C-alpha cells in the first residue's frame, strides 16, 4: 500500500491540461488538417479543443476522473472511498450538465475516453473531421442564434 506522501505526490502530478491523451489527440487532429483552440475559456466546461467555425467542442476524458464504466469502477476504489466516489459522481453530473448546456447553445460535443484516444487517436480525429465537414457543408442543421 502506498503512503499518504506517495499518494499526495502522485496526485500533484495530475495535470488539468496538456496531458498525454490531450497531446496525442491534438497531434491527430492537426494531422487531419483540423485547426483548433485549446482550453477554450469562452465556453462552459472549458473544452480541451474547440473548432469555433464548426461549433464543435472536444473533451479528452480520463477513465478514472470522469467515471468510465462507473458502476463497476467505483467498486475498485480501495482507499478514501467516500471522498472519491462523491468527487467522481460530481464530475459525471457536471460533464452531463456541460454537454446539455453546450448542445442548447448549438455546439456539437465530443467526449473521447483516454483509452479510445490511446488505442486510435486517428479514428477519434476522423470522427471530428466528419462532423466538421457535415456542419460546414450543410449536412447538419445549424441552430440559429435568433431563437
């Protein structure tokens, strides 16, 4: 079992931006010719990447922090269970609220799990590219700002 000092050190190394998965997806988006803004502060939830012209917001979600397969994953937490379960469940609720808010504002939201980015970042980028092409070429109904 790890000491409190080791756990504290490990947690201090967790980054809110510039993570490996974010860098990997960013390289894949760039390779597909997708130009983006990073950590876009003008939108709720501060998406990791934003394609402003196409109104697309992209999030890179860590399996642990964002509760992938949460029903099973929460049973695997061994220490400080009450704290972590509460924190991650708040993250899940917040993620859903951000998705709804951005969608209501006319944004298309993508959330990619870390494992999916690690397995095939190019596939994730391809999904985004298809959505950009659909939005910019009139393939998807755009929400009017005058509603």
